[in-house]
């Protein structure tokens, strides 16, 4: 039981760090900086924040066997995408279409974080070991999927932080 509690505490900590990074990136984020591209085909901070939260939402809801948070937020975002879009394989024009207020990105992420915390509260050793994807060798367990979500989120948030720093040093506000 101690191992389960330690694993749960580590997952809670990691997802809490993801939430803190989103909060830091959205705090005071202007539309000009949120839509800045370091080259004409690069992702924007707004798109990166939306995408990482969408993937987080999609994957954790699938693990938890619950509804995604996105349907409650989709209309507020007003994006011209398929209702289930998460950002995978999107074009440069799709990236440019994500022009939403920082508060909206932060609010959606906050609700996804809360749903994740609910799932983590219910984790059992059997759940962590449950195979969720047999297309890989070895098959992917719920524990591996959670670590993958954390890694994906941190990668995209690091990209967003780099873009924000670059934009602000260039004098954008």
C-alpha cells in the first residue's frame, strides 16, 4: 500500500506542476504574445496551451472512463475544428485559428486538472497496471499513459515558455 500512496503522491505532484506552469503562462498573457510565432509555421502559445490541455483531457478521461471536460468548453472557444479535435496533425492555418483569451485557456485547464485529481484520488494498484493500449510492445498500462501525458504536457509547456520569453524580449506585450 505504501508504494501505491507514493506513486499517487508523485502523480499528484507532477500534474500539479503542469497546472502551475499553465497558470504562470496564462497570467498576464496578451493576445499579441499568445499568437506570436517565432517563424511563419511555428506553433503559438495559445495553440500549445489548448493542445496540451485537450490531449490531457482526452487521455485522462479515457483512462477514468468519464466524459471529457471539452464539450462544456468547446462553444466558448469557438474554434473551427472537428468537435473531437485535439490538435494532432493540424495545419499552420489551424494553429493560427486558436485566438482565445488567456483566461479561457486557464479555466479549461483548471477544470481538466480537477478531473485529473478526481481520477488520481481513485487510483488502485490494479488500475495502474491495467493495460490500456495493446498496439505497443510492451503494452501500455494506465501508469505509463499517465507518465506519457505528463511528459507531453511538460514538453509543450516548455515550448510555450520559450516562445513567451522570446516574444517578451523582442518587446511584444
